[in-house]
């Protein structure tokens, strides 16, 4: 009988086998833990790379990073001005705040952070470019009344007999930071091959004419700047398309007092003017496809019929017997916002909304003896004025939009410039007679609207530099 074989294992082999099994289990456990762990934690911080003329710099922040804007050299020590926003979603343009996945809003303030050139320490604090003062600057204005043929007669104060020139020499200086001086060549490069379109009332026309004058000085042959249909700028026409063929761009203006449709409806036995607050203005087809849109409305909402709201505001076939003007304004702004969200290509078009421009009538309104003729210097008033209700409504509506909208906040800085209106110089004096009606709503050119365009330039320049560094 054969002896049964033994299957006993030597102690050394048993030790080796145990080690192998333990190592395999440990490796499997580590691999499983790594594979199943969510990757989202890796996105809790972002790194922004910022280029300056001194080299490459990197800023890190948790849980959110500053945006990548490099705006300009703010001091002789070459600090970098970086727009600061909380922004956890890279797909949304970094110069806008994120409310939720479907709502992007722009702030009334333009926040900025100044850091030194080595990125080692903070040398400034957040800066609101709408908070500042007017400083005398002998290098202003940026153009002259004689050098620009595009100034409407109502804005051409010097040509209409205004002799004092102090109102031309003021530059806006934000508290705590600088804004770049307008460079017409750089601005033309920013809009090369694009359409810059102003849409709104005569105050927006004021700003549009200012932009034409500021850009024209950079063209070697100014005669190459022309209106597409050969139109001359007059008060009787409201739509203009000026071409700059050297840069393949256009600077356009389309008049609309309310952004919504001015209509007529039968009320009783007669047809009366109404405002269709549920329908966008008919000129909207011309706004489509623009690369930069600058909207405004406010001035006409203070007229008597608009404020009264009696048998004036219309929705569908219904004319409201009475509707509060603020409610009507909000409805109109929602109609505008809906149009923008439906028809503006967010990947292509930058949208701005300019805040309301203040008037400075003393002793009455425009048609009841109001005046501002005696004012020759800016107001020295540091009081924080309450934001006009219309500005607040615009901000509320913009917060609900899917399309990013930048609000050009010009209200407070313009409120200090009581000296900047045409007053009695909105027309030439004829045979010793000048109209007793003063214009304390619009602005002389050159003048305050040039600063509005400097702020527009500031925003466009910051966006370009953000794109270059992203």
C-alpha cells in the first residue's frame, strides 16, 4: 500500500503567499477609492495667469479666482488693475457675476483690484469707477468743435456763441484707481470689422455723435468717414450708419424714445397715441447682428403724458385707463429684455445699457422757465445721491436676463456737471433774439458724453485683455 502524499507548505512559502495576497488587496482598495472619488473637488480653486510687460504672473484664490482682465498701468510703479468678480462657472464671461444657471447680471459698480507688479501684495482696494470727482485737465477736450462736422446744431455750444471754455477742461477721476485715456486708434482696432450700434433717445444720440467725433481724429483722411446713404446729421432724421472703411467698421444710431413701440389705438371716437409696452420698437430689425449694442431710455418717460398714464399704455388690444408710469416702465424693460434674450447672439454681441442722464433745470421745467445758464463749473458735491427709480428697475430686469448686460453707470458723475448743458446755446442767436427755452437735459459737445464713451472704451478694452490672457 502506497503512503499518502503530504501537502504541507513550508513556513517561508506561506509567508510569501500571504504577502502577495495582502498587497493585491491593498492595491485594489486604493485603486477603487481613487476611481470612485468625485473629480469636482479639483475645481475648488482656479488659477489665473496674468501677463504684464514685466513678465508672467500668477494669482491663485480659493474657492473662486479673480477674472483675467488686465486693464492698464495705474501708476508709475506699473501696478496691474484686475477686475474682481466671484465667478465659479468658466463658461460664463468672467466679467459678469453669476446669479444662477440661467441668470447673468452686471453690476452697477465696476470693481477693480490693484496689485503690485510682482503680485506679492495688495496695494489698493476695490474701486467703483462711477465714484469719483471731476479734475481740471488742460489736455482736454479730446477734439474741438471745429475739428468735428458731426455735431448736431443743438449740441454745438461753442459754435452757438458760448464763450467760456472751462467746461471743456474737466476729466473724470475715480477714487482709488484710474481709467485709461481714450485712444481712438485702439478703439478703432477694438471695433475693426464690427458694428457699434447706439439705440435710444436723443441723449443716446448725444453719446453717438461724441463717439463719431472721438474716432474721426484717428483717420488720416477724414473724408473717408461717411454716412452710408449720404445723409447729413439733422434733428429731423433718426437713423444713421457711418462707415469707417479703413477699419471695415460702422458706428450707427437708431432712434427710439422708449425701446418699445409707439402706436395708435381707437379710444372712444378718435384714434390716440399709445405706447405698446408689450411690443419692441419696429426699428429692432436694424439692431440685429450688431457686435456692440448700447441701449438707453429714460428721458421721455418723464414727459407729462407718460407720467400721467391715462389711456396711454397699451398691451395687446387693451389700453389701460390708468397705469402707473413705474409699472409701465418695468413692463417695457421686460419686453426689451425678452427681445435681447431671443435675438442677441451671446457669443458675438456685447450689450450695454446706459443709466439715466440727469437734468439740471432750476426754477421750472424745460417749458416753464427752467434754466441752468449761470452754471460754469461742476458741482462740488460729495453727497451720495439715491439712485433714480428707473435705474433700479433696469438693474432688477437685467439680473433676470440670460444675456450678459453691462450697465454704464453715468448718473452720478453726470449729476455733478450742471455746467455741461447747452442752456441758451442750443441754437444760434438770430438778430439779437435767443429763445427763452433753455436746454438743461442734453450736453454740449465736446463735453460730458465723451466721458461716457471713455467708460465704454474701458469696458471693451478690459474684455479684450481678458480674452488675450484666458
